[in-house]
C-alpha cells in the first residue's frame, strides 16, 4: 500500500468516526453501522493484500479471516483455537523435556580435553610411584 492510499484510508476513517460522533450527538445510533463497517474495512484491507503484488498473501488471508469472523460474531472461535494450539504446544514441550538427560552430553572437544588431562594425570602418577620406589630402602 502506498503512502498516499494510507493517508486516504486514514482520512476516510477519521471522517467516519467524526460523522458517527455527530450522529450520536443528535440521537442516531451508529453502533450497528460501525459493527458492520469496521469488519468490512478489515476484510477489504486483507483482500487488497492478497490481490496486491506487495505484501504477504498469507498475512492478507489472516487479516481477511479476522475481519470475517469479527463480522459474523465468531471471533471468539479464533481466540479459542489459538489458545487450544498454545496449550497443546505447551503440553508437548513439557512431555518432550522428560526425554532430555539430566546431565548434558559433553561435546567432542570436551571429551578430548578430558582424555589429555587423564593421560597427563596417569603420567604424573607413574612418575610419583617411581620416585617413591627409589626413595624406599
């Protein structure tokens, strides 16, 4: 969406809000109109993202779906589905963590370092034993 079309959309929204406030002041309820207009504008924006060359088609479909569910009054289904997916994912992660060993497996370089240290320790032990044998009468 170009900068000009964004300004036009913002201008239209401001005109609409101002008109609804004015209608409300003279006693005409604009809530029903607003309940259809806002989801319609959201759906229109999502459809433009799907059909346009710029932007992601997937996000456009999600925006359109959000507006459609808002229009038919079933927006709670989307939030419940997202909540259910989140709970399932959390349960999966908790179950999967049990498979992780208590102590992490050392990396290759850590094992090589430990082997070198043990070899040096063995050499020192042999030297110490030879020194103690020489010192004994």
